[in-house]
């Protein structure tokens, strides 16, 4: 079972100011999360919901799994192709439940950057982390994460997120990525040409 109190204590030791969590109904996705928080008291005046996605690159079966943890704003689109290009990894696919359970000791719906603290020492060096630069901006304000349980939410700022990730012993690969710039660089799809109308058949000549 996730030790939420130990995590909150660790956040406090890292100099995170108000790192207390709020409890609400367990959720499975961001839509349910937003609805649950709307019925919860004691929240910051404003905050940003997030998504934490775990990808698995294409690798030889003989190599240890090298998962990629992507931490982004709820409204950000995570382009697996762009992330793969940034990290020089091929064919990123969303990791299955076995990877979440065996490596991060968590389950879908409860995934957050805090799961990095549960990765075994033997696996942590293989993990890569990609953080949305928008979450680290000075004006980003409070950002919401599940503290190891989808029935709880904790609110921290970007600096606290960076301090937490930096505190993970053995974590070697952390990248900050400008997803907004990536999205802006994608060319708009060209409009499809209008379908040609079938021409009417020529009238038959009248017989004399």
C-alpha cells in the first residue's frame, strides 16, 4: 500500500511549503479527477491538473526495460514521436500494467512523478524522465499530482517538483521539454482536394 504520509513528510524535508494532501473519491482519469476536486474543500485558489504518462521504447528483449516517464499539463499533447526524437529512442508505446506494477509499484490512475521514489535501485538508472517546461515556469502556480493514490491530491509548485526529482538516488536521465514549441512546429495538415463530381453520361444519339 502506498505510504502517503511518508511521501508528504519527504516533501516537507525537501523544503516544500504547503505539501498537505486532500482526500477525495478514487478516480481513473482526469475528467473524474476534476469532478472529484470540484466537490472537495481546502484547495488552492487556482491550480493546474497534470498527466504522468509512462512509455516503453522498442528494445531488444535481452536489454532491461528503459521506461520513459513524461510529466505534462493536462491540456498538453504528448507526441511520442517528438519525445522519442529528443531521447533518441524508437517506437515509444504506453507501458502496460506489468511495467507500472513491477517497476513503479503503482497502477494506472495513480501514476505520478512520486512513483519514481518507489523504483528499485537496480532499475532507476534505466528510467528517463521528461518534464513539461510549462510546469516549471515561474507563473505556473500550484500543480496537482496524485501522491501515490488516485484518492488523494497534493499541490506543489514547479521548483518543488524539480527538488523531488533531483532527490531520487540513482536517477540519471532528466530532460525538460518545451511541448508548446513542439506543437507549434507541427505543420498544419493540408486541406483535402474537393472530390470531383462524376460527369453526366453523354446523351445517346436519336435513331433515325
